[in-house]
């Protein structure tokens, strides 16, 4: 007999399934979108929310199975939620720098170098 009630097992399964679906949608966005700038958004948002849901389910299961609060997942989630946007920003800035250095017509010039500005 399991230490976790059946109703909670169902809730945990639904939360894990929802997290997996959200992560999968982010992965599909990575494959389907054309440009780098579009591609960095879908997996970033999908992985953050998907990981949050999966870690919530893991925390619920572990807490009820062990009979005490298990908060390791909260620490993991904190690091995912902090590092993902930072990584997104650094990747986007590096890509902008590269594209501007190469003179790509798809990327606008920075405001201080555009003709007709007073800066």
C-alpha cells in the first residue's frame, strides 16, 4: 500500500503531465520557428513553466511519501527561474552583436548610430 493517497497521486500525475506538455510545446516552438530571435523565446518559457510544474509534483510526492516537507525542489526551481532569463538575455545580446557586426539587414541599428538622431 502506498503512503500517498490515490487522489493526490492523480493530482501529481496531472501536474507532471501538464509540465511535460508545456515543455514539449516549447520544444516544438524551437523546431518550427525560423529565426534565432523567435527560437529563443519558446524553449525559455516552456522550460521554466514546465520545470516548475514537474518540480511542484515532485515536491508534493516526496513530502507526502516521507511525511515531512521536502523543499530541495524549491531550490532547484529558484536556480532555473533565475538562470534561464539571464541566459536568454546573454544569448540575444551576443546574437545582436554578431548580426550588427556582420551588417545584417534584418537587425536594426542601435539608436545612437541611426541617421537623423540627435544623440
